[in-house]
DNA sequence: GCGGACTGCTTACCT
DNA sequence: ACAGGTAAGCAGTCCGCG
């Protein structure tokens, strides 16, 4: 077999003598050192940390011309601190505190207490280093002070890097300039037209809300820059091929490393091993393959890259690639920690020079998955995400150790390629999302890309407290006065009542208008002034301002912090970014950015209500969440009543939407005017269906748009776990339905659907489907040993897999088929077509089609009855490819009939 | 001992 | 580790049934 051009090139490279410096000399050159920047005209703040050596805050900037990371240590003398309500005298009486080596001094200070709505005296306890405050397992200042009714500690659990950002009111991801040793944000100015359009949006709002919006503008509008980055992926030798090597042990050699730069660099580094063939697997043009006899030299190359690129992108690098490299380098290859440009945390790996972004963590984030990417990928694997977002899959590989060099290289290269591409597609959407979220959350890129939405919102709100000089409340203090809920949830075990789902009126309706409230919950939080400090506020005179369906009252005297923050963001999204993101008249680059901001705001706003009902949120305040849903219920029920008064038939509704049966334009107009006037909320026409088919089931419907495209919600036919054969049959039915224009058309559709079901049944009976077609695909939600209450079917299948030596872990998608006998299921890998329980499948077909057909008022049972009857009388229905069947199986199928 | 009524567990979905 | 509400299938339990 002939070698292609690149292979020749790669082989030629071998005979070029390398000028290699001695290893020890190379290692020494790896020691990371940096000097502070003295001046720059534009650089983007990307990271904040505490530098233990200089005992100061350290900022990292990305300078887009040189593509370098610039450092800047704090020179203001900022120090770590926390607050106590004890006086300096009282604190001085605590011997252990006074003698604490980390204590620097006390300061008297006044901070605003939002919970009590009054200024309050605090003592600022200033420390010499952050670990003195907290973070060590014992002996920290925050643990020394006795926690009594008086004698509490505030703000001791904020990481110092965040504390510094909040105090300096810095925003990560923003452009800054440094001149004469002075750091300042790059000024941003809107174009006059934009300025006018935006001020019009807020013309009827309070000054406070306007001020918030004004502060958001530069954060949301300032330009971003292309971030120079490298994707890194490693392959490691394993003893057991099915198991992932232990990154903390790092016992085995690193066999291959791919480094793909956004600058066009495409390197694959291979470790030479005896007896390995080069092979003839092709790699893309321009990939350079480098072969190393010595693993240490290979590592030196990795480290040089980690000291060169401002951003390093991995997929699971926190827990694998960088962790493995670190331990391998330290434990087996004789590198000192000073020579390894990686720092390991408990759950993350960071870099001494640049910023490490682990895409696994970012894509795993449920908010990102759902709101930013619309659930386009369903599994959190590089393969699944890559396939869904950029259409590139991983290469297949059976055994790393048996692979040729070129095969290994191609495999490893592909992984790095997907990783890099995931940060590049859609004009670097992912990098820009991380940037804009960091700006909004005031969080370093490293944290934004790793943490969840509750941390983003926490950080944003904390920064706001510092800006206005308010003490950040202790979670237990919020809970003490505002911890109880008054409504009862419908679902057992939930804390409070949620949204209303209107009982659908079953049937087919032509010309259905779907109206919904724009950003319902954020609108409520804005309009009704909801915030932890305003709900159940301390003022007697506010107690009559009651939230419907609850005993809670809301402050009438002061605007709540979260109401302002969420309210201003909501208005900017609903009235500016949402439409701009869709505006085809804008330049591509402009619209692309509006789209990024729109996505980011969507993620934040969608979670803004939920966090108040979540214990892990540091400002957890259940009455805020409860009041939000209560007002939501009030809004939708009142709107339905008004619709009915206007003579409009409401056939369905869920949380923030109502489905109206062929309303006249003037009726819609009167209704939306009414909600604007009476509820102060915007009700918009969201969708128009040519017809909608509703069954009696909530959250289950099918809507056909005028252009024939179809909305399917909640139906089994499109669920992930549904077997492929059924999804296809369902799809056929949907196609038929999408062609229905008038009531008369349903007659023909009915015939066609009958055919589809019949074919499905016959093919099942004749075993014409493949096992893959028949497989249910169910996610293993937790590790197998943690199922203690019941043994679901997918677990039974998973157990059989483990017995067969195939490891299953939490998060795996288990594929199984239903078979005769006990336990009734078999994993796809172990099953054969002859044992498939056709009857069970037929039941499943029935219930899947039932969901739609009883909506259409079609007698599905009749169709099914006929189909079954035909087979009962032995009428054979020819299909495309008839298959011979044994008589007994025929019998078995009939038993239930 | 067996099956129907019931509850609870689990997953996947909707807003 | 943002929330609650809903559907569906199955596992497990209780109880009646000569």
C-alpha cells in the first residue's frame, strides 16, 4: 500500500537531525517566571488568583496583539478579610484570635444590612493571607470566633480571588488598559442610534433600573477578541483495555499527544516503542508527526506548549489529561513541581501561565446543555457533543496497544480536533459564551467554565453587594426569618407549589394561536419587586402588600437587589437582544454577537427564579421562589378568565402559555392589552398552528405549522429511550399528519396511519427489524450499586453487561431489548433476534400511537383490533421482504388476543 | 399461590 | 447540584380469594 504525501513528509522528518539540548537544561528552562506588565493599551482580563509567593492578588490579562498572557499583581495593598459583629474590644478579648499568626488588624466599619434595612456596625478582621481566614481544615480565624447570637462571622467563605474582583469592581472578560501603573476599563460608547433606542426601552422605568441597565451595556457590548488557544489530548497505555487509566497513579507511559492550535499548528507527538509498525492510516494534510524516543522529551514538548498558549482546551483535562501529565511527570519522569506548568486542585487543573478550559465541565452544565444548545446533544461524551454540534465523531479504536503509530496518531488527533473545533464553530460561540458569562458573573474564565448557574448568579449578586456597600447576608440569617413556605406542592417531597398546567380539551383544533408571557418569572421578579430582602421585609407598613395565594408580603419602600439585577437583564434581553439576534439586516458579525449575548442572558434568566428555591444557592430564599410561582399562577388564571370573557376558547395552557382556538385578531389584541394594563406583563403571540392535536394528557401535543413543519411535545414517539423502529414509524405518522390541510384530509390520513401501524406489527412478528432497531436506550442515572429500592429493567440489562465483563458506569446509555422469560430483558450486545418478545413490543407500539390517535379522535383500538384479528385468522400480510417463521412463535403472539 | 389495586421508583419530558 | 409538574412503565406490597 502506498503512503500518502504527508506520511512521506513525516518520515522525512525522522532523518533530520534534531539539535537537542541536554534534558536537564531543557527542564530548567521550564521554570515559570513572569514579570508584571507595565503598560498596555488593550488586554482582556481573564483570570484572578492569589499568588502565595508575593502574598497578593494576581490578575492575568490576554493581550490580543502579541497573543500573550500579561500578569499584574495588586499594588493597592488589598488584603483578605471578613466581618464580625463583635466590637474590636470584644474581639481583642479572644486570645486565640489575637495570637493568630495570620491576623493583621481590626477596622471599624459601617455596612448596610439589607435584611434589617438599616446600616450596621461591623469589625473588619483583616488577615495577612487568605488561608488565615478560612480554607485550612482547622485553626482558621472564621472557626476561632464563637458563633453565638452575637459574635457571628460574615463573608469568610468568599475565595480571595473573587473578593478582590468584587472590591475592585472588575469584570472578567472585559478589555482594560494599563498606563502609568494605573489599570482602567476601556471606555465603551454606544452609537447614538443605539443609545436612543435603548433609552427608549427604559423610559418608563425607575432611575435605579436605568442605572443598572447603563452598567450592563459596556459588559454586554464591549468587543471581544479571538483567543489564541491549543487543544490538548493524550493517549495512555493501559493494563486493562476496558478501564480508564488512573490519573492519580499515572503508572503507564503516555503514548501519544495531540496539540492543535487555533494558529494552525497541528502536531502529533508519538512515543517510540519497540515492535510498533508505522502503519498506513491517513491523517489530514499538514499534520506533523513527531516521534520521541524518550518520554521526558515528549513531556518537555507538552510543557513548552502549556507555557506558550494563553488558553489550553481539553475535554476532561481536569480529571484526566492534565492530572495524568502532572503525576506522570512528578512521579515517574523526574520533573520537579517548579518545572511542571500545571497546578492541581481537588477537582480542577489550572495552568501557571495561561487558562485551562475543560469543555467536559462546560458542556456537562445542564443550563448550557438545555438553554444554550437546545438539548442538541444528549450524552456528555466528546463523541456525542462533537457529533451533535459540529458533525464530527471520534474514530473507532479497539486496542490502543495493538494500534500502529499512524492509527494511534489519527485517533488522538481526531479527539483534539473535535475539542478545538468545539471552541471554533459558529464564530467561536463557546469561547464567546464563556467570555460574556464571565463578564456578567464577574468570574474568572476558569470558574465560569466549570461552575453551575447558581454560582454565576451568586457571584454576580455578591459583587453587587460590595458595590453598594451592603453586607453579604449569611445564609442562615436569611433562612431564620424567611425559611418557611406556605403553599403545598402537588408533587410529594417538593417544597412549594409550582406552575399551573391547564387540563387540555382533547381534540383537533384548526388555527390555534399560542400566546405566552415573555420571560414570565423574571418579569414577575422585576414587576413585583422580589428579592431576599424585600419579601417579608421588616416594615410594618408593607404587610398589606400580599402575594396572591400566599401569606407573604413584599416591600413597598425599597427596590430589591435581585429585582433590579434580573429586571434590567430581562428588559435588555426581551426588548433588545432577542430581536437583534434574529435581525437579518444586521452584519453577520454583529448579529453573531447579539446571538451570543442573547444565549447567555437566556441561561441566566431562566435560572434566576429557580436558584431561590435551591438549598445550594447561598441566597436561598424559598418564599421568593414561592411568591414567583404564585404570581405566575395568578397571571395565567386571570388571563384565561379574561380570554373567556372575551369569548375566546382556551384549549390548553402550561405555566406561561395559553392555546387559543381560532381567535380573531381583535380578540387577541384586547387580551394582550388587558394583561399589559391589569397585570403589567407582556403577553405575545408565540406560535400559530394550522392545527393542533391535543389528547387528554398534559404536556403532550402535536402542532402543525402553516408550512407543514411539526411541533411534537412530550410524545413517546420522540423520546430518547424509544426504540428506533418505533421512532421511525412515528415519524411516518407525523409526516402524514403534516400534510393534513382540512378536516376532510383526516380520512385519508387515517387510512395511511393504519397502514403504518399494520406494517409495524407485521414486521415485528416476522422479525424483520434488527436488534438495534428494537433496542430501548435508557440512561443509567446512578452507579449500579446505588439502586437499592427497585431493580429497573435497564439496570437488569446493565448487570448482565457487567457479568459479561463490560464495565458500566453512571451516565452510560444502556441499550436493551425485551425478551421472553425471566428477567425479560437482555442487553443489545448479548441478545439474539429470536428471543425478542413481540407481544411486549406490540403493546408499546399501541400506547405510543394511542397518544396521538385519541387526540385525533381516531379509533385506534379498532385499527389495532383489525390488525390483530387478521393475524388471528392467519391472514398473512405481505411485506417487502417476507421471512419464514416457525409456527410456535405465531401461537405465542396470539395468547393475549 | 395468584392477580388486581395500589404506591413508589425511575427516566424522560415540559415550562 | 436552578425550580416544580406530568407521563409512562415497572417493581414491590398488600389483600382478597374457597
